[in-house]
C-alpha cells in the first residue's frame, strides 16, 4: 500500500479508533490517545507487511488492540483522573453523556475481552469474523464473549 493512501485511510479511521480505545481505557483520554498513536506508528512502520488479507481498518484495530493488551498486561493502570464522565466518547453531547452514563459504567465493568468484543460489535459495527481477526481469537469465542457481555449488561442495567 502506498504511504500517501495509508495517511488518507488512517484519517478516516481515527475517530472510531479513538472511541474504541477511550472506552477500553475507562475514559482515560491520554492513555487512549497514546495507544492510538502507538498503533498508528506501528502500522506506518509495518505498512510494507500489510498483505491485504483483511481490510486496513481491521488490521489497524488489531494493532491497536494488541497495543492496549500490551499496556494492560504490563501492569499499567488506567487513570481515572483524566476520564470523561462515564467514559462517553468525544462526539456525545452533554445530554447524551448523562443519558448513557449508566450504560458506559456497565460496559466498564465487563471483563477486558467482553468489553472489547461488545464495543467492536455494537459501537464499531464489526462482524464476528472481523472481531475474531482483531482480537486473534476463534469466532466461537467471540460469540461467547458477546453472549456473556450482553447477559451481564442486561443484569447491570436491570433488563430482563
């Protein structure tokens, strides 16, 4: 892929990538931005190795997810002092932030893999196959994570 084309594609993906990472990082904007920058830099450096077996967005989200996992498993804690109210993405208005506060808190209480799969499926409209590629897990595991995540969210939000 040509580097100029890469830059154009990345600019279209930045908002959804940041939104995904912001919620994964419990609203810690600085950490989410750091991870997004790391992912974009790694993708830029590795663009010659992009084989086109998946879409560029799937490839970039996989790199970002791995960067997040590396930071999470390295023992780094995500700060809540830089958090937005209830981890609501930038594009939300003040009313939306309040209205969806309970949902974002419930999402934050999911296990990391459940949270990632729910966010990718429902907020980023990714298919099971894409989520499987991004998270590097079997499609059946993605389905199980989504099921468990939905059940936990229903319980947390008081829905039957």
